[in-house]
């Protein structure tokens, strides 16, 4: 049977199943699968196919009707970390740091739009022609970004960032070569001593993964408030945890709840630590003020290519929320943030900690940075892997009071 005939036959069976579903209305997944199985095994044109081939057709039809169509097998593939749909007929995936184009496609642009609507509706988000951009998440926590025409010129765009079922621990990052044991031990002590830590890096550098790994060092008896655009953090072992997520405006343009709103709200919830998934706007000032008013041990991330760039971006973010003297902003930043960890996805597709820097204070109009660890590259292996190590600098930590208050003795 040729591809065109098979496609036409599957469309007919799909229509029959959906018609039967409409008659029964509230129908479970098992009942849908039974309807599909009956349709496939009673179809005379499929009589010559084997059991395995029929089961593949059943699964494909079920995914098309109740799941995410051609994306479902990709979602279930644990080796895929990113799915990129550039219009209904161009699907790319990332495996082991490499991007490849797949020989698969949605049957039409409408089907892709239906899948996007199914995803966003489950998390109470809306996307349409008047509001064509949306961020959401799947049930497994995967991050979803969708853009519809007319903003997207080559059809609906869907990007899915997948996260491992089991959160990556710091031990795993050491094994992968992202950080060494010595630097990991220092960061563990800093988290326990309630240093305010900011993680920066570019897109795909592993900021959320690293934030998850750091959060496992938080003592399990503390009360944690997490604040995110789309809930992605997988903090383990903390019972007293409150998870907050932003909300977009409704169809009437009302009801928006921002990161800024949630930070203000969290301060009235007796937090011992506040973890903000990513700071990217005017909420930066509220985050800094929280760090400066007794909420030590806070963790957050931001987009920047170096610790210095991150400080500049924070200045810009604060200014976007109102006019303030630059000197006052810099003093707030220097007082609030203790440590900046810079991550990067380097040219061999591996993710590395490139720098761990102390924010050592403020002097004569400038924030003082005190690098503690720096990644030094020494060459490349025969298979193209970058060779290097995260090395301790000769700089001593200047602000060690939090270690003393926490009763932590560390040779640094």
C-alpha cells in the first residue's frame, strides 16, 4: 500500500473514531484506544498487515486524536532534549547536544495549531491571532514556547525544552565535567550559609538545571517560595515549599499576575528563602530589595554572558521599572548579591561553569568583582572535545561573615 493510500485510509478511520467519540461524549483514553483498535482490526484493506504494523497504526491514530500527534513519540524519547517545529512540515530535535532535522511532519498547519491549543489550554493559557505569543509547559514539566501567524511568517512555531524525569544532581554535573568537586563543595557551603547566589548564562547553558542542583543543598527544614513564569524547578526533599506561577491576561485583557506581583506576595508568606526562576524585567528591584531585607539565601537566574554583563543587565532591569540614581542601584546590587555563577554552552556542545565570582562590594561608583574560580581551556581532544578545568584563583573570599554566622569553617 503506497503512502498516499495509507494516509487517506487513516484519515477515514480517524473520522470514524471521532464520530463515535462525539456520540459517547465523555470517553476515556482506554475507550478511545478500543475504538481505534476495532477500526484497525476490522478494516479489510489492512487485513494483510502484521500485528506489529497494526499496533503502530493504532498508536499513531491515538496520538493524533488524544495526544500530541507526531510530537508524542518525540516527547517519549528520553534522548531528545529539545523539539523545534518551524511550521507544520519542518521538525528539528536536539539529541546529545546535536541538532537534526526529522523526516516527519504534521498533516496540516491546522493540526499543528490544534496541538498548540491543546497544550496551552491545559495550563490556562491563551494563544490566538490577537495574542500570538505564549509560554506554557507540558504535564511532565517541559517548557513550551509557541508563536502563531501573523508574527510567525513561516507558520506556527513551537519549541519544547524537555527536562529529565529525574532531576540532575550536583554529583551528576561533576561527572559530566560541568563543575569540579572542590567548587561544588564551596557552593554547597555557600547555600547552607545563606549566600544570595545569581546564576547567569546564555540560552541553553543549563541555568535551570544548575539552579535545581544548587537547591538540593538547602536545608530540608526551611520554608521555600519558588516564583516562575512557567513552573520548571524540581526542588527535592523540601516539604515546606510554596510554588507560585505567573498568569497572563484573560480575553478581556485583565487578570495578569507578574513575577513582580508574586515577589511582593511572597514576602507576606514568611519565606526563609525565595527562589526566582528567572529575573528579566522590573521585578529585579523587588528581588534585590527582598535580598536586602532579611531574605538571605535567595537564588535566581538571568541571561548574560559574563558576571559583569549580568550586573549591567540588572541595572537596566531596575531602570525599566522607574527612574533611580545609578549609584543607588549599584549599591543595592552590591549589597544584595553575594555570588555570581556563570555558565556557558561551549563549542563542543558541553555545558560548563566558566566562572564563580564574589560580589565584593561597592567603591567609587563601581561594583567590585572578586573571581574565585575561572575555567581555563588547555586545548582540544582528538574527537573535538574542549579540554580544560575550573581553577581556583589566588583571591580569598572577602565577605566571610555568613560562613561564621552559620558555623561553617572553610579553607578558601
